[in-house]
C-alpha cells in the first residue's frame, strides 16, 4: 500500500496536472468566445487569489497533515491565478508587438522583458509577501511551494530567451501570440546546466530532509516539496528531450481554432 509520503507525492503530481489543465481549459475557451472573454474569465476567477492568500495565512502556524496540504494548495491557488492573468493577457507587459529580426541581443532582452514586465512584478510582489508573512512560521510548506514555483519559472524563462532545442506553442493563447518571436531555438545555453544542477540539488535536499526526519507531518510536507521540485526539473528537461508532454492536457481541451507551429514555451508545461 502507498503510505502518507507516497500519497503526498501523488497529490503534488495530480495538482500539477489538474491546475495546469484547468488554466489551459479556461484560456482555450476564452480564445473561442471573443476578445472580452479573457478579461471576464480572469475577473470571475479572482476570488481564487484572496482565498489562496487566506488559506496560506491560516496554515502558517498549523502542524497537522491537513494544514500542510492546505498550505501547499493555497500557494498553488495564488500562483495559479497570477498565471491565469498572464495567459489571458490581462497582466502581461506593455510590449504586445513581435520582435524584429536581426536586432542586438540587448535590445531583444529589453523587448522580451516588456512582454512580461507586469506579470514579473506581480510575481515578485507575491513572493516578497509570502516571505514576509511566512518566514519563521511553523508551517512553511506554502512558502517553499511558492519559492520553488517562482525560481523554476524564472529559470525556464531565461532558458527560453537564451535558447533551447524544443519550444512548443500549442497551448499559447491568442493574447500572447507575440511571445514566440522573443524565444530562441538553439542547442542549449549556459543557463541550462545551472538550472538543471540547481533543481536537482533542491530535489535532493528535500529528499534528504524527508528521510532524515521522523515526524510524519514533516515527511508529508517534504514529499510535496520534493515532488514539486522534481516536476520543475522534468519541465526543464522537456525543453531538450523529444517527449510528447502536450498529450497530458491536449485530450481534455477543446480543439483550437487555428493550428500553431511546433515550438515549446514554458507555458506549454505545468505550473
């Protein structure tokens, strides 16, 4: 039988798959319902943000397995709404234009930053709030969940900018149709080995904590964090390895109105 630690790993895996699929489903349906649908979808989902923040706050001093899970899911809720606001184009960046060809690298970076600036500032503000309220609390599962998601996403975006072999924009929504022009296809880059090493080290650290502690509640928390770090590591490898990860969600989404070229941005993967 699967014990509590294994169940926690499965919860992390299912949450990664389900929340990603739910966000993609909302965005895909908004794509098919007109230009105002993206803003309406983001607004209707807005209660998720304060509910996630409230769940995070109320579990900071918790010490039960239920509070560990709630802290984890609350951090995912906060993160998920911010990602939804980005994918719908509501909170993205001031630059909505394609990148010109043959521009200097520094100009390409500035233009790329302009496509995601507001989103990045909101994520940073959320991270600082999580650190301010959660640092030193008894239950830091929600805090570390958000930290893992934040730095894994920053790493993914840097790799997309400097270049990776495989990019897929199958799930890229209409409001972000300009993003692929800012990506770069290349045979790896200097950031990728750093990213892989850091995520592997983080996963190993959580696993070490998992097996070093004898407290069951702590083991559940470390299992959630180790699984999330491992999934972030997998997402990075999917920028390189020719694996059909899009099939995990394609079957549950309505057919797109238009076909998209075979690229692979970070938002084609999980949370």
